[in-house]
C-alpha cells in the first residue's frame, strides 16, 4: 500500500515541523527551554481553566509513558507556569497566571505567524477538519497495531 507509506512520511514531516514550531513559538512568547511535550502539556492544562489530573492529560494526548508527563509537569511547575495539587490520590495540575499569560502570548504569535498565512492560502476549514478526523481515526489503527505487535 504505497499510499500508506506516503501518508506515514507526510505525518513524520508534519510531526517534526509541528514540534519545532511549538518549541520556537513558546521561546518567542518568552519561555525558552521547553520541549514540545511540555508545551503541549502547558496548553492542555490551560484549556478550559480547570485542574487536570495526570490521567486526564495522558488520555487526551494519547501518552502511555506517564513518567514523561510527570517529569514535564515538575519542570512546568518549577518554571512557575503551573501549580500542582491533589484530587483524592491523584495529582492535579492547574495553570498559573504566568502560565496563562504565556499561553495567550503563544496564541497571539500563532495567529500572526501561522493562522494568518494559512488563511491566505485559501485552505478550506471543513477539509482541514475532515483531515483531522481521518488522522484521529488512523491513529487508532496504529495504536491497535502497536498492541498487537507487543503481544507477539
């Protein structure tokens, strides 16, 4: 299935470009030294301005290595971007004022440097949404394949 190989290569290029974008945009927003995972977690914690558990974050971002999330949350807390707490036995993370301000700065840069030029290309938003839905669906098959490969 050559088309599947073509899609995999395109996803690889997209992932690398997207990770580079996140790190450099966050640095331009005023927070240097974060990894792409840390940027993703910061934005996920900021989403809807409510505390998230580590399990919530891992589920939403489809991460199975919880130790990487735990380490990243410690780094974000040390930087003053989030604060941690507890909900029962579960660790929670909540955005700080500084973290919220950095996410807002990132958003403004994203609008200027990425969204505006993409709109000028005339890309159909409905088509982008369909592509996103397709990628989410395909990711399920890769997860299923990974489980099957582990069981071999």
